[in-house]
C-alpha cells in the first residue's frame, strides 16, 4: 500500500481569488468588429462593394485592431477616428439591434467612405458600408 494513497494535491499559493470580477475598461482595449447585424439587399453590405472597397475594409480593420478605443476616439474623424451620426439622417432602415439608446458611429474605412454602426463595449457592430457616399448626408 502506498503512503500517498488518499493524499490530496497541494493548492497553489497564489493568493485568494477576488470575489469581485475585474472588468477591463473597454476604452483601453482594441476594438472587435462584428458584421452580425449587417443585412444584404440594402445596397450597403460587403456584398455590394467592389474589390477595392473590400480590400480597404480589411486593411482598415487590421489597423484599428492595433489601437485602443481611446486611441480611436482621439484620432481625427477623417483619419483613424470616428464621429457620431444622427440616427435620423441614416437613409436605410436601422436594424432592431440599433436601439434608441445606442449612438450611431461612422469610422472611415476607405478615404472618406465610412462604415456605420454602433459600439457595445469593445465590439463595433458594423451595419452599413457607405461605399456610394449616400447612406447619410455628408457635410
């Protein structure tokens, strides 16, 4: 019979786990992009874009994921930054996920062409790609 029979493994001595979960500040994290609420057939989806716009979108998404939300907020709106868009100025119908309490945001992905969506924590939900510059009045 082994002397280790019934012995319990030792617990790691790393200290007690906190009873409160620490939630990181989303502004200090890079964005995560979601196309979950983008719908085809409205003229503003990835499927409606040509090769140049799709390529520019992929490149911009990569660049933005190397930044934090704070960096993006502080960047020029026509560069790597963002701007708020009046939800009533958006021409296509907003999906139900874009509830009245969310702020509609535009982030440029190809020159002055914006991707339009809303932010939920780290996640930017892309709703429209304004590849024709007529999704809302640009002024």
